[in-house]
């Protein structure tokens, strides 16, 4: 994207030179965003995968930007409206790129979520750019107001959330103020746009909230530590100007809401358009490029299984797909539980029978008592019809204890994409598949994760679980701890996306009363509501 930024800057100079005195202020401001600011800020967005490659959508954006930028400039200079379509396509792909980042990572950390909101808002800028080029009549908006809305989405909606995200990567104090300010900064642009369209009172309220959030942002900028003094000055100057210009936006919104003339559209063009472009966007971009601010963590490209299913999974899925590895043999879900030793887990503290179960799973028999939460039971009745047809995660609605008959099978790791993969196949008394789960291990930083993939039609659901000691027992969970946020989570993975699901699960495994028996509990939550509780009774059969 660096070459695109230089290309866009050169193109903007040419655009100004060719347009000459005929160029309107709004056109100059909007094209500054298209040709200079958008590629500049995209240089600050993290597109790295853990394998050292770059996200596919970012590569597409890099290739598409030059022709899209040229067409956008020509659409204005030559008054050829349809030439703006490549730019519209670029903004949509940029929004999809933001969505792709958000889906895999989830809402944490907030700083990266703010960046993603800015990326997704750019599609709104593309729409209003198209509307301005084609002179669409949208509600009672004039041509000037439509152009000003396009500027709003390229600046306030795209740039300001990214600035909040860049700041969030750096600050270590004032986290509550940052949380409140950033959430408002993320949501306000869309709300203000709705207010402008439908309710002047709503517009005024949201602009007032936005003003408070931007003042919070400004205070945090002034307090933040920077490695480059020049960057600190530029970003602080930008924040100060922003704190002044947003006051005029509030005055304008108040005038609209209360029916008195406060500021004309022409004055707002210079204050909200030109001043924000020159006094806010350009200094902040220069400052952050000098500072060179990227997240320390690598959030994207988590190790997930490449194995997905068709319409039916079932007990013969592995043999039917030719996924069994005839050269390997495993008897447990892990080779050695010691391989998961970390700061939060020590295998030596485990009860010997828990260690033996995970290393010699085939030698244990299991029964389960599956209980759906009362509020979820009507949905469970529908779900079990679907799960029986698919032949995967088929828990049924039977009340009481039921046997589960399992075996561990070797899986071709080359087909899966992870290392030393083995499947734990569990059947019910009717021979129906309850679970076909593919087990592996991966490390991120200094933390190991049990990586469990369940093939689904066209995708797989992958649980990444951290291990903890609880006395001599074991806890495995996909939930984040207060002090640590890593890969733990439940994800839906398909060939073109990975999505963190709003699900959490935790297993508690303890030694039973006799030395050859285990008890386990498995609970699951969706959107924080518990919907499933499974109790296991596990006994060595040999």
C-alpha cells in the first residue's frame, strides 16, 4: 500500500493542476481523502497473517486501488459518473476486509475493533460518492448536502475511528475513558447520518455525545507517550483542531434542531470539510506514519483444520473422505499431557488417572447425562432433527444417562493442515455419530491450546481451549481470563473466512471416588446464557 500512497499523492497533485480554478472546495476535500488519506491510513492497518503472508482481501485492495483512484479522479474531471464504480467497488472490498478482521478476532481488543469500524464505514463513503457523481435525488438532499455526506463518510466515519484505534494501541492509562469515548466514536457517525436524514433532535443529541467522546479522545492524546516528539506534536495538534471544529458541528446541529439559522452550509463546508482535512486528517496521518504504530499481537491466521464436510458427516466420514492415516497409530487425545505445560498449567499436578485418560483415551468407557437449559429446550427439539440428519454434534433430547462409545483414529495431518491430528469418534447406543472431533495442539506465544475441529457441511467448528489446574483436576476453557486474551475461543471456519462465534465452553475433569474413575462436566453458553450442561462418568475399561 505504500506505493499506492505515493501514487495517490502524485495523482492528487495532477488532479489539482488540471482542475484549476474550476475545482470546488468539496471536490478537492473529497478527492484528498480518495487519493491521499485512504491509502495513507490503510498503511497503518494490520494485514499480517501468522504465516508471514498478507490477507487476500488486502492484496486485492492493493491491486485495485490504482485503477480505482484514477477512475475516481476522471469521474470528477471529465464529469463521467459511471467511472466512479471502481472506487465504489474498492470501498466495498475495504469494508469486507474490515469485517473479515472483525469476524476472526472478535470485539477484542477494542482498538482493533475501532479500526475495523472505520474500514467498514468506507463503503458508506463509496455509496455517497456514487450518489454525488450520478446526482441522485435522495430524500430532500441537495447536491451539496449529498457531497458533504460523502465527505462525512470519508473523514468522520473512516478516519476518526481509525485514529481512536491507533491511539488505543498505545495508551496504558485512562482505559475507562478510552472505552467510553471509542464506543461512541464507533457508533456516532452512523447515528448522526440517520439523525440528519430523519430527526434533527436525534442529530443534535448524537453530535453532543460525539463531541464529548472526541474531547475524551483529545485528552488521551495529550496524555499518551510517543516515541517520536514530532509525532506527538502533529497528533496533538490534530486532536486540538478536531476539538474546535466539532463545536461548530454542535452549533450547526442545534440550529437545525431548534429552527434558527446558526451556520450556513457554505461555512460548514470550510469548517467541517476543509479545516478537518487540512488541520485534522493530514497532521494525524503524518504523525502516525512517523510513529509507526502496529499491534504487538498477531491476531489473524490462526491454525485451523482444512477439513470440512458435505451434507452428511456421520460415523464413516473419515473413511469415506480418505482421511485416515494408515501409517500412524494413537490411543489418546494427546501424546503427552506434559506438552501443554505453561505458566497457567502444570501436568505434574494432575491426578494420574486424568493424565492416563488423555494419553490412553481408547481404554476408557463413558456415559453422559445431557441436559438442555429450560429456555433452550424448544430449540433443542428442532436442533436434534437437524443434527441427526447431518450426523454431527448429535446430542439428542434423551433424559438420563446414556452410553457413549468412542475410539481414537489417526487422521492424515497433511490433509488437515495441523500436526499429529487424531479423531475422537463418539457414537450413541444406536450407532449414530454424536461427535466426530479432530484433535491437535498449537502454540501462540508462550501458551499452548488444545485445538479441536468438528467438521460441518462446508465448514468446521473449531474450539481452541486453554488448560488450567484446579487442585488435582483439569479445566479446559474457551473463555478468556481477565489477565490474558489469546486464541481461546470457538470459531466457525470455511475456505474464505474464520469467524469467532458468540459461544463459550468449559470442561471440568476430576478424579472420581475410585482410582479408575473420572467425573467431568461440560457447560456451554451463547451470548453469555448457559444453554447446555453435560455430566460425564468415565471409567477405565481395561
